[in-house]
């Protein structure tokens, strides 16, 4: 239709009231706008107030006598990087992700606003008994995540180095081993070295040996770099490994289809290492590897997991001091938002409603 005065009048009649408050007409968007904007047509400024993950409500929960109220998802920080093999600094990851503003609230691809659609809160950080003892810190993580899981709540964690996922899986997979969607540059199934098995290069090997992770329902996506010789365990245990260089050949849809076939509809955990992204997008990490995913590819892969039975997730290895632009923390916060969006559709939540 050609542009004319009548068309202008129609648009003015529909959108020209000037009342603010989002001025949304579509019922889907109007419902969301009514939650975000006040009756006066204003909304919270993204740069004011106390920062939390994805601007979710803050709910302090006692370590000894936890009361999670009616939460469905608990976001929790794990500021620890005692397990790194290269550059330290991911202990500052949770603080960096909390400082990123304007993520969400609407996910237009998945058609949800997770902070509004879920009963979710930022419950603060793990309280570690010692800042120097990694194994003891892992015990602290397992205990806290165990409280969350026992309360029927999904944990969504922000690291911290990737060693945190081992104790998380010990809590999440305590009753029965879970599957795993693992997006990373590295398989992290390495053997003990430097006299310990507790490091960020081996959490998934440890989880298999502990009986909390099913390797045959594990897919590792984006793998690359020079440490391939350290990851025999992935192949021997039955894990499916999709290398970064194969993603372009397969196509994103094929990667998603493969993941869904392997994980099936049984409970699974989703772990996202920021170094899965190419350093062009996320230089602020301890072990960067060129040739990685773009942010668009990573978002597409995550969004393809909609409806899967996710029982937990994490974003790890953001080390903000190596990125003066804050792009790495921004990417990490966006991936956290995508994972939280998936929680809107997981049977672990929907069956309880």
C-alpha cells in the first residue's frame, strides 16, 4: 500500500496518544509492558539501584537455615578461580555479570520474559569457608547447591572457573546421573596433574567417576585448540564431541538436532564456558582459543534447546580484567539470560505449575 495521509492518520490514532508506558498494542507485548512500566508510564532505570543477575530480585538466603520461599530458579554466584591452569581472574566473573545492564527482559526468539515469567531471584554468592582451599570450596558448593535442589529449585550458577561444575553435578545428579549439554572450547575431561584431579580441566571426568554424569548422554560443542591429546576420556566414555571446525560444515540446525537426540527427554544440565566464544567476542577469559563460536551462533544453539528437561545450568570463566570493553561480561550475561529463558520451558518447572 502506498504511503498517504489516511495511513498516517491511522498510525496516529493507534500510536499517537503519547501516554508512554511502552504504548504496546499487541496483547503479548502489552502484558509485558504492564509488568515493567508503572501506571505513570515510567520504568526502573538500568543504571540505578543494587546490581543483580539480569536485574532479578535479590533474595538473601541463610546458609544454615535456608528459606527459598516459592522460588523456581535460584541464580547464585561462585567467585572462585583456584582451579585455573592459565590466567586467573574468573573469581570476579559474578560481580562483572551483575554489573551489566539492559539484558532482556524480553526474549523475542523464545517469546518469554524469564525474570517475569519465573519465580526467580539472585540469592547472592556462595560463602566459602576458605579462600585458599579448592577442595573445601567444592564441598561448600555441593552443600549449597544440594540445599537448592532439595527444595525443588533449579540452580543457575555463575562462576568462577569451570571446576565449580563438578560439585554442582554431585548435587544435581545425586539421585540419578544427568545428561550434559556442554558448550566450551575444551572438553574438560583431563586427567589429574600437578598432584590433583581438582582443576578446571577435569570436572566432567570427575563427575563420570562419581556416578553423577551419564557420558552417553553428554554432548560437547565448540571444542578446539591444542589440548586435544588430553581428552581421550571423552571419546572412550561415550561422549559426543562436536569440534568448532565441524559446526560450519554441519550447520547450527544439525548441531541442535544432534544434541536433542543425544540428551532425549531425560534430565540434563547445561554448562556454558565463555571461552566457547571466539576471543574476538570474548577476550576476557583464562584460556582463550581462536576459531570459536560467534555470539549469534551460541545464542542459536542455546535457543535450540527449548523444551528440554534442564535441571540446572551455569556460565563460567568470565575473567573481566582481560577485557577493557566489558564485552566478555556482556556476552556472559546474555548467555545467562538465554539459559534462564530456557528454564521457562523446562519440564522441571512446567510440571510443577
